[in-house]
C-alpha cells in the first residue's frame, strides 16, 4: 500500500514538473515573439490564475483558451517528441 502511494506521488510530482516546464516554455515563446514582432505581446499578468479553481483552462492568448484535454494532448506530443529524440541519441552513442 505504501509503495503504491509513493509511486502515485512520484507520478504526480513528475506531471507538475512537466507542466511547469511547459508553462515556462510558453512564457519564453511569448518573450521571444514580443522581441521580434509588435503583434505579439508578453502577458501583463500570469497566464494561469491559481486563485481561479473553477476555470479549468489556461488562457494563452486573449482569444484562445486551451482546455485541460488540449493541454494534456500538447504535453503528450511533447513527451513523445522527447522520447524519439532520446532514442535517436542512444542510437548515435
């Protein structure tokens, strides 16, 4: 029982880290975009409002909202790309 709880907690912590990395990348993308284009604006306030637990989506742009399912799909795609990259590196070594 304790082992399952530990494994579950580790998975949850991994997902939190993965989401934080994704969100950081989003901020970097917006920062770079705003440096090269006047059309792209860096967010004035945090993209994710932690106080708003009722809203289960992340506002990335004023006109675009991503649902939890869409964000999960994006994370899944990113993880698959990472796995492919790691497999290629192992083959090279």
